[in-house]
């Protein structure tokens, strides 16, 4: 019994029982032998336990028996100790040799069982004979193939069980075992061999036979391995039919297929081609070979590409290429070619290339037209991959955003978005790909974008998805509607100011005349009171002076209101904006310094001239600087920056004051954050900017300051020497 089939408890139990039995038997003979021959019955116990349980149980029996002998039959003398040691050594050697022999026998039996199971389980049919050619083994596959049961054919000659014939001549074929025994080498059957089974069926087979020898090269038998190739035959027939259908279909389609034979010298010879290739190129395969092969039809510019593709095919790499050909009639056509090499292991090279192709001339024309359309359209066209990286950035996008195509290739599209959109874009794309629910795709929305110079501007955005699988792309079609929004807001503001103008005209008439009379009367009253200053109460004079100041303030307010609502005269002429700004700063810097305000100037000197009304621009700058200084009652820094921003000039006026409170529309007439302001200065400033086709914006942060930005065009359209415009504010971007 194999050792690993027994339980550990049973093996050691047998060892314990063997030791106990041997000790008991030796005890029975004590009256006869006395203390002589103390180990006589103990050696068989060690042999039995080692044979049954292995080395471990054998050693345990040795220890038990030696211990019993020491205390029961051996004395304390030195000679007895030497005898005990020799006995233990002998019993240990018996245990080791017995266990080793048992293990070797089990290994041999396991190996034989392994070979038997392997032969029985192999997928091919296997028959083994002895040196006389009589069957000694047959696996299940061989039973099914021959129709014989293994038990029925054991001992029978192989020629009775394995009957083979030539399929074409219908003549018997020599048994492969007989050939092996005659020649002494492994043999195989020729093609077209059939096996006649016990029940009369005929099976096409492949087989081989080989001699079985031992280490001394003695003949032990013959092994025959064969297989039923009926399925392979049917598959080959199906393949031939498929090839015929493929050739027929290839002839009918508008595209083409071909086979190239590769010579040992590395040349490609057209072996076969469909008729459709002749319709595309005008050449038959024979005409193509006569003209010099592929080089005769491939466009000269694309021939290096085709050569490189051929080198890849010769190296065993399939692939796709696109190239042009020149037809027999001289026309140029585009082809997309798919080809795969056939590797011959025997020759260790590619021997044939099979390919198919498409005529993509119309597709290439459409791609060219689409490319030209994208290149010439006035709208920005941007394409991004699934990671949001830009791979298409047309010239209109370069003009609108201010970036060159090379700058944006591979960059994240968030660079073109304000922060509010940029931080959410990746999550939006991930949510769409996760849920399939579009929010922007297929719709046109009005949102804002960001130029290279940081300007945020309104756009109309349409997004489309194209591509399939992992090659999905998202296309954005963008129209800059800054001018459209600007004109719409101008129209609304003009209508609003027209209504204000009508009201102001009536109000100025009703209030202006009485106010003028009050001013004259209070002036005369103050002169008379000045003559009686010594006898009058000082409070009377103070009250009259306060009355005059309020009348003057109301008159000034009425005058500003008239300026806001009436048409103003602008004289546009070439103007150096640097000179205008410098004159204002030089005139006001002493006053600003007196009020604890430090002035920083960052004025570019290489600015081009612009068409502008210089006096009106001075009025704008004075108003902005005055507001900035008044926003810093405890002193601070006033920064004036002037620079060229491409097609426009930018002027910034920044302070470090208290900032503008949130929710306040500072461009609304009569709205002010100052205790003494009229609320009309900034509306007038924006009106002047509108007349110059300029843009007025601002940013503000509480307790950190405010920055006003004026952007003026380099050239003003329709610039007459003198023109009259109705002042209109410019809306904030």
C-alpha cells in the first residue's frame, strides 16, 4: 500500500504495536534464554514497521525496542552498552534500507501508472505492441477509431486490428509496425490513407510508428500513434469553398484584392489580383508586370512610402498604408491598402503577401474640402480628445483666442475657459461618458471664454461628438459674439438714455431757470449782508454761504446730467495716448502726493497713434484718477499702466483703496459710493468710451483696491475730423 495512502495515526500505530509484540515475545522466552539474545525478536519488528510505515515509524520502533532491552535484559556493564549501541545502529540501518526500498518500489509503480494514464488520456489514438507485433495496450481513442475493445484485441496481431488502405488506389498499405521492425526507424503514412474499422467504416488518418527500447537498447515493442483527420478534411474542403466564394465576391466589389509572391531576392511579383483592380488602375496584372511592377503604377512622390511598407511586410509586420497611383489613363487616385505577410518557417522569410484595398479618392477629396472649410471659416473650430487635449486649432481660433496652433497642440482646453468653467470641464466630460446624458452636445449655448491676454468675452458654443470606441473626439464650433453683445447693449442703453434725455430736457427747463434766479438772489443777498457784517449774527452769514454752495452744487449736477443725455461733439484726430496720460499725471501728481498717494507709472513709449478726441480722453483719465485718490483717504498707491495689446491699446488705473461693494452698479446714473459724489462721472466716462469704440471694465476686491481697464482700438472705423455722437456707456464684459 502506498505510504501516502495511509493515515499518520495508522502507520505509527502499527509501529507501536510491532514494538509491543516484539517486546512481549522476547519476554516469553526470558525463562529459556535469560538475558541472552535480547534483540532476537526486536529486529523483525523494526523491519515490519519500516516496511509498512516508512522511516519515521521504523525509527520509533527502534527507540522503543532499544529502551525495553536496556531496562529488561541488559545490565549496567560497559560491554552491554556497547552491545546496545550496535543493536540500535543495526535496527536504524534496517529501518532506513527498508523504507528506501519501499519508497523506490512505490515510485516505480507511480511512474508506470503515470505512463498508463498519459497514454490513456492522450488526444490521439495509441496502440502498443510487443516485439512480435501483438497488441499489449490500446487507449480509448484507439478503441473508438478502430471499433475494437481493448480487452478483445490484447494479444492479437496488429494486422488484424489496424487495417489500412490507399484511398485513391483502394489497395492495402503496409502496416507501419512492420515497416518500423524492418527498417528500425520511425515511419509515417503517406497521404490518402484510410483505416477500415471493425464495423466496416472508413476513416482518413495520419499516423506514425516508433520502436520502444530500454537503456540497454533491447527491443521492448512498437508504439503506433494515429488520428482521425475527417474533421480536417471537411475543414479543408470548406476552406476551398470559402476561397472560391471570396474570389468571386472580390471580383464583384468595387475595391480590390491581390496576392504578391516574394522572391528570395526580395522582389514582389503580382501573383493574383481581382478584376476590380483593373477597373481602378486600368492595368491587368500581366500589363503591370510587363511595365515594371508596382513602381510603374505608384505615384513617384509616394513610392518611398510604399517601399518602406514593403520592408515592414518582408520583416513580418502587417499593416495599413495610404498612397496614390497613376492610372493607365494618367489620372491620380488614392488607395488605402491593407496587407499581411505569410511567413515560411522552413525558409525563414516572408514568401507571400496577401492584401486588399479601397479606392478612397472621393474620401480624400471630401477631407480636403473639409480641411479648406475649417481653415477658411470665420468661426473657431477646436477638436479635443477624451482627456481634453487639443488636436485641432484652426486659424480662426488662433485669431479669436490669440494663441498659435503650435502653442495649443496637446494643451488642455481649460486654458481657453474662465475659471468657473475650467474647474468643471473634466468632471462634465467624465459624467457624460459615464451616463451618456449630454448637456452641451447638440446644442448652441452662449457662454464666456478667455483670450491669451486674459480677457473674458462672450461666445456662442456648439459641441459635437464624433469617432467611435476609444477614438472618440469632441469638436467645438465657437463664434465670438463680443461685437454682437456690445451692439445689443448699446442699443438698449441708447433707448434708455433717449428716455432719460427727454425727461432731462423738461426737468432742466423747469428747474434751471428758477435755480439761476435763486443763485443771483443769494449772491446779492450775501453782498448786502457783507456790508453789515459787524452788526449781524455770524450764523446768518454762515447759512447764506451754505445756501449758495448747495445752489452751486445743484447747478453742477444739472450740468452733468445735461452732458450725459445730450449729444456731444467729438473731434477725432491722430493722438498719442502716452502724451495724453503723461500730461494728466504731471498736472495732478503734486495734489495726489499732498494727499498721501504715491503714483506708479508704467507707460509704454512705443505706442502707435490712435484716432481719438484727446480732450475727452483727458476727462476720462481725470475722472478715474480722482475716484481712485478719493477711495484712499488714508493714502495708498495709484498705478497707471499703458501698453500695446496687439490690435488695441490698454490703459489701467489701479488703486489700493477700500474697493467697490458687491452688488453696486457703478455705471447706473446717480449711483455712487462716495458721500459727496453725484453718481454721474462713470456713466459719462463710459459714454466717452462708447464714442471711441472702446471697452471699459473693472475688477475690485474689498479692502484691496480696484482696477479700471480701458481698451481702445488702434484704428477707429469711419474717422471723420469732426463727428457728433450720442454718448452711450460701454457694458462690462
